[in-house]
C-alpha cells in the first residue's frame, strides 16, 4: 500500500498526513480550508481540488473530520467517496463520531465491497505531530491489520477494541474521563494558588503523588506551568471546547443508550456547557476550563 488520500487537514489531520509523507506514503490531500491545504502541501502532500479527486487511484482513504454528519456527508450518498473510490480501497475514518454513525459508514463500505474501520485517536495535537497517537479501532480484524502500516506511521499504539463502532465507544469512554480529570486538575490547582502555592510546585507535588494524572503531567491547564502547552499560549490550538462538548454529548447519548450511570460525565458536560456559553471560549483549547475557576486579578 503506497498511495493514500487524506481528507480533513485540521489541527490533527495536518500533522497526521505529514507523518504519512515522512513514512514514505504518497499522500493526496483535501480540505475545505485553503490554509490547511497550503500547509499540507508545504509538508509534502499533493493537493487535490476536491475530495473525489483526492481518492482517485489510491489504496486507502484516511479521514480526520469533525462530526458524524460531516463524515457521512463526505462518504455516503450518490456523490459520496464510497462511490468515487476504486474497488479494493481501504477506508479508515479517524474522526471522533457516534458509534452508530461509524457502524453505518462501515456497513455502507462493506456493502460496496470495501474494507473499513473506525479508528479514532487519543493523544492530542502534540502526539499527532510526534507520530505517537493511540488508535482505537473498530471493525473486522483483517481490516485493522490492513490499516496497521498506516496507523503505525502516525501512532505508537494500535488497539483493536472490537467490531465496527467499538473504537468510538472506547474513545468516548476515554474522553469522558479526560474531561473529568481536566476539570478536577483545574479546580485543585486553583485552590492551591488561592492559598499561596506556586502552580509549578503544586503540579510537581501532585504529579508525584496520588493525584497524578494525564492532564497534570502532559497537558497542565494552568498558564506558565508547562512550556509549549495550550495553557502557555493563551489556550490557542489544541482540542477545542467545542469538540470536547461534542464528545461529552456523544458520551451522554452512549450512556443513555446503555442505561449506564455517568454522574461525573454529566457534571463535566454541564461545566463545559456553562463555560462554552461564551462563543469566545468555545474555540479555545479545552484546558481553558481553568478560566472558570480563576479569580479576577486583585481579588
Ligand atoms: P479541526 O476542526 O481542526 O479539523 C477538521 C478539518 O476538517 C478542518 O480543517 C476542516 O476544514 C475540515 N473539513 C470539514 N469538513 C470538510 C469536508 N466536507 N471536506 C474536507 N474537509 C473538511 O478538528 P481537529 O481538532 O483536527 O479534530 C478532528 C477530529 O479529531 C474531531 O472529530 C475531534 O473530536 C478528534 N480529535 C481531536 C483531538 C485534538 O486534540 N484536536 C484529539 C483527538 C481527537
């Protein structure tokens, strides 16, 4: 497998496509955004004028789009990519979408005689750039194995969670937990700062103690603690509040479908809802939930 089409070159897709180029794949890229396309071209991707043009003659299509509706709009229907690709093309959707949407996409691809998997990722933009993402795959084992060389060029871990849609269920469980520990980390750091502690010192202490967690270690929400993280660049880039709200909505739908009790997930969604009511907050990185707890200067 050598030729790959990459659809959706945003915060995550851009660096993922660049890693495929670095690994020796020929990547034809498409995004609705001219800026994203230009960046991908600068990283060695070939530019296509449409998604249909991008998939012509490729061995695999990888997509990193935003929502289930966007993914279904791109792949399904008379003008969808499932109709445009050659026979034998492998379909790998890495977007975080509802498990039922992923199942629908895989079923439609299978009906057309194509192998397809859902392969959402964990790790954030830093891991996308470093090629150390974790892929959580749903689909047939043979399809996951066919996708493995591609996924290993973009990530450090490839997990097969189960049949189609299972990657999305794993991803949504993970992101619900992520939201919960990000909020918990933000409130603990603020309480420490409000009581005179240096957030760097407190972070170091908690990291080495029983409060240690990924948000604290890899994605510290308090400005100035971690160089290069979204908190130290005014929460720009990274994983937006808007996308976290989407994932928490998917988590609540999933919980409702299985009658699971998720009280902390529901609270986390409410807090992000409250914070994200301001449109300026919705585009910031999700670690900016720290702002909900910070006091105005001088208070
Ligand atoms: P993003 O908004 O930065 O990128 C999405 C890209 O898709 C944009 O460049 C947009 O122009 C493009 N796009 C939208 N509709 C299109 C269409 N019809 N055809 C072609 N291109 C189209 O989003 P992102 O942060 O890269 O996230 C992508 C997915 O990955 C989401 O489902 C998100 O939940 C998930 N995710 C994000 C992160 C993160 O840290 N950002 C981490 C893990 C998973």
